[in-house]
């Protein structure tokens, strides 16, 4: 180690600045780390080599999820002995000769990097036998891809590649792999499932052996010749029953291929005028083909996540983001609450696809991608077009089984309904006429014969009613006229009294003044009182006052206040010796202190830039999460309650508004999440869960999480894969029911969740949110100061206190009041300078 430290050149020395070539060994290690990124990529490269070699059976064996041992064996054509030296050399391949061959490559691999990179990252040994050889050969490689040992052995035709201690040459990646080995293992299984679906006629089997010796089948396909059988083998018959075949948009309803003109017109309507098509684009699309299956849009046929979506271009698994987005978007038009199972293979001209973009070759570049997207949209619309208009009923063909007698009865029923309608309208007009005549709409239905009868008592009662109504109207009219005359008299009397008040009130004298002089002097800097003098003089030529009956009217009014004696406060005076320079220095220091305080408050205010606006919720939450930690809630001062719904708190110079209901709801929700164990209801007949082998492993590893969520499960290690787990009891809580869909969602959440984390399905979270809402403090409830302090302190006891379970914000920043005071000081200083 000391020699290494002596030979190491500092990065800042002059010698290190000279440009030199990197050693071949270091280049090999650096490049290999970019090619093999994870366990999934390592296994993918080996499986692709086996499929490219024409294998019909590929078996993957892992020891402790791949930490100790990885083996991939096949029954392909094998490798000839004279090609063994170049098999693990860098950029040596049998699939390309020139760059032009890349445009028509049909194999999964083509760069000749995989085996060489694996040699640099793990210990590799290869056993292979060519179909023309009598015996197999076993070779061991060093980290540079060179053969260090070779000896014959017995094996059938094919190749076996063994890796041990993967990533041992990259310590950081090795530690990350050990820490997240189960997550890496699940990602590898996801990629293997993609190859199991698309590779028809190839049997792929993956097993994992635990350190204790227990061997588990993870993924297995049976080598079927159609994709639907592979889907049934990997995901079970239930999944294959809930999917639909994607209809081709290139053929019409009769099954004939559409012409170029027809297809161009349809695609142009979908693309709009912004994207123009030509015949070459359409001809290229006509040579394409869409093969695939998608979940039915009926509720319950989809999934709670995107864990079963597989996309291919020319049978190559890939991750096309735009295509995936379009498929999910159009599926959500028919089923907004679930995600589809998707198997979509786009078969197009190989020259229009660029596969050489990333080391794992899962990101592709497609020519005319917009046209392909439009084609996929039309295919999905054609597939789902008839499903929303169908309904499941017992008698689906009820109109076809009606007999002639039933049809006649139905027509008679329609006539009777129309007669009833006419009778109801006639009843309405009769009630209306009754109201016009008698003012009463209640009582029995008036008969036409009774109306036409000429009864004297009835005529007399009507005359009496009309007479009373006329008397009432006359009385109301006379009362209205009387009120009008009374109001006129009262108004005239009020005006007379006002005139008398004006005539005989000496306080209401109106004098015309020419001058009104008021001189006032006030000192703003001292408390010494000043003398005030006011002088009011009447105009010399003022017109005399003429009021009837008033002889004491004065024509002039003079008011002159002399310097009268006033009681002023007494102050003691002391002599203070100073100089102009000292005063100037003190003023400058004071101004500097004020400016520093103002700048500090502004910086503090800048910590919270977001306004209380729904469009800025994410920004405001990020600011609070950055600036406020758990200890700050304890030190917040309660200022009071606002509008019986919000708590105003102060932390230093910042004011915050806290939603009392949302805050309490979030705290109660988190407590329910952490502490509640749901009770289960035993099933009369246990239900076998048809899970994939990967999902079975996830469930077994996190069995306590399922039990806390109320699922009672039974594990049978001796049962075959996909049938090892039986459901004995379901969680229940009043009106809430849970089932298989919640188990699938919980498995998907646990695949990416940290260790020892408590996960809850979305429906259980919704139940907890509803309970927390009902038991929390409500808006409109007056709170004591102690209660408000408790609610604010509870926010510091949970991890994410910024939103309630329903998304309502719990706390927002109002203002920094120190900045307001500094602004006031600045305004005062400006006024004084003026």
C-alpha cells in the first residue's frame, strides 16, 4: 500500500496535466461497467446468446438470488473449439462484418461486448460442445477474457456459462447489489418474462436456490408455438381469459387490406394538418404489422399497476415511452381505474429501426413514429369500440324470443300507456280550471257532470265569495289613498318645523367669511409646547341677517384669542456636549444596523417564495420540507385561531397558517397506518392464488405485512409453482371488502419498497383516510390553546405532515413580519430625509 501511495500522482500536479493514454486493463474495466449494469442485464445477455444460437431450451440457475452463482445453459449449436479464443475477446462477434449489416441485423446481440464485459466483472467458466464435436470443452477465463485453463468433459450439444461473485471488481456496485438483491432479482424476472412471451417454441426455465438448499422455480414457459399459450403458462389461465386480441387497423371489416389512399385519408385525419403524409410513408406502414393482446376494458379485467406491460419491435423487447403512454391513455378512456395487461409486437422494416442507442439495446429509434402511434390508436379504438355498449344481463336476446302474442300484448300495453297519458293531461286542465274558479286545488277529482249541474246553493256561495273579494279590494284601495295623503301632510309639517328651526336657532347662523387664518407650528423632534393663535374675522361688507321675529341677531362675529395662560408641562434641561462628526458617525452606525436587519429579514423571507395558490402546492410543499424540520414544530408559538378553522403560528419572524382539520386527519391517518391490524374473516372454501413464481416469492418474504393487512394465507412448499399459496381469510371492516386485487397491488408495492417498510393497498388506505377524517377536529370547532399546541406538535411526530390523505394542504407560509417592519422603517427614513 505504501508503494501505491508513492507512485500515485496527485491530480493537481503538473505531471498529471499531461495527456497520456489509459492502460488497456483500466479501459476494459471502465467499459465493462457501462455494458453490464445490473443482474438483469447480465442474465439478459446470456439468454440472448442462447436464443441466437438456435436453442429450444434455456435454463437459468441462481444461488441466493445471484449473489454467489449464476448459470445459463442451453441446447443450442455450441461453439467450435478453434473459436473459443475469440468468443470472450472484446468486439469479437459472428453476427456482423460491416457497419451496413447493422441495418438488417436480426439477432438480439451484435456488438461482441457481453462475454468480454462479464469476464471483467465476475469469474467466468464456459462449457460448450459443438454439434460436430464428440466431446465438450470446459474453459476458465481471467478478467481480461483470456483462457487460463482448458480440459475436455462430458456434455450434450450446447453451451453452459457460469458466473460467480458478480461485480467483485466494482466495490460500490457490489455493495449496492448485496443491499438491493431482491429488487434486482425481481427486475431480472420481469425481463425474463418478456423473453418467455415472445420466444415461441423456446422453453425457458429459471430457478433459484436459497443458501439453505431450497430450490424454487421462478419463471417457466413450456415452449408453446403461440403467444397466448405462453401468457397462460406464465400468468395463469385467468389472465389469458381477461385479454383481447388487438385488431389490425390495416384491414377493413371484411378482412381485406385497405388501399393506400384510404389509409392515407384516415391517418391524415388523425394526425391533423400539421403533419403531412406522403405515399412512401403509407406504403411503409402497410408493410408493418401489429400483433398483440390487451386486457379487456371491463372493470376487474385490468390491473392496479403497469407490472405486466411488454412491448416489442421486431420481436426485440424494448421500452418505448411514447407507445406505452398512448396505450395507457386510450385504455383509461374505457377503464379509468385500472392499467392494462399489454403484449404488443410491432413488426416493421428493419431498416427503419435504430437499435444501437444504449448498451442494453432496450431504447430504440423508430422512423415515422407519429404514424405508428396513430395506427396504434386506431387499433385500440377498433378493439374497444363495441365493449362499452354491451351489458351483461340474463336474457341477452330477449327481443328475439318474444312470441307474437307477447308482441301484441306489448302493443296493447303501449296504447294503454298513451291513454293514461291523455287522461293525466285532462286531469291537469281540470285542476287548473278548478283553481281559477274556486281557488282550491285539493279534494276529489271534479266530475264533468257535477260542473255542468245548475245548483242554486253553489251559485249563491260563488256570488258571496266574489262579493267578499270585491269588498276587500275596495278597502285596500281606500287605505292606500289615505296613507298617501297622510304622508304628504307629514312631509309638509316636517319642512315647516325645519324652517322654524332655521329661523329661531342662533347656532345656525350662516356668515360669509373673507378670511380664516390659522397659523400653527409644531416641532417634530422635541416635546416643547408651542403657541397657537387663531383669528377669525367677519367680512366688513357682510349682508345683514334678516330673520322674521328675531331681534337679537348679531351682524358681525369677532373672535380673538390672545395669549392666554396655559398650563404647559415642565421639563428639566441638561447640557450635552457633542460634535457634528460624532452625531454623523452614530447615525451611520444606526443606519447600517437597520440595513443589516432588513437584509437578513429579506433573506429569511426568500426562503418561502410560493403563494397560497393551488397551482403552487408542489413548490410550497418542497419549500416547507426544506426549511422546516420536526424540531421546529415544538418551538412554534400559537397566536390564535382564525375563522374557526385555521391556527396561526409563529416561528421566529415567520407566520404560518395551519389547517386544523387536515393536520389532525394526517396524524390520525399515520397512526392508523402504523398500528392497525385488520381482522380477517375465514373463508368456507380456501382459495388458491394463481400467482407467478416471482410474486409467490415476494409474498413469502413479506408474509407478516400481508397478515397485518388482514390476509390469512397458507404456504405449501411442496406444491408446484403458481399454486403454493392459498387464501384462508380476507380482511373485513364494516362495509369494506377486500380480495385478490388488493393482494396483487400489495405485491407490486413491496417489490420496490425498502426493507421493513409497512405497505397498505390503496383501498385500505382509503378506508383509513375515511376513518381519520371522521375522528379529527372539524372546521367550525373552537379550540383551546392547549389543543392547538397539541395539533401543531403532532405534525413533528410524522414523516410527511404537509398534506392530508385526501391531498389537502396542512400548512402554508403567510408572511415574514420582520420584513414589513423594515419596510416601514425605510419609509420613515425617506420621509425624514425629504
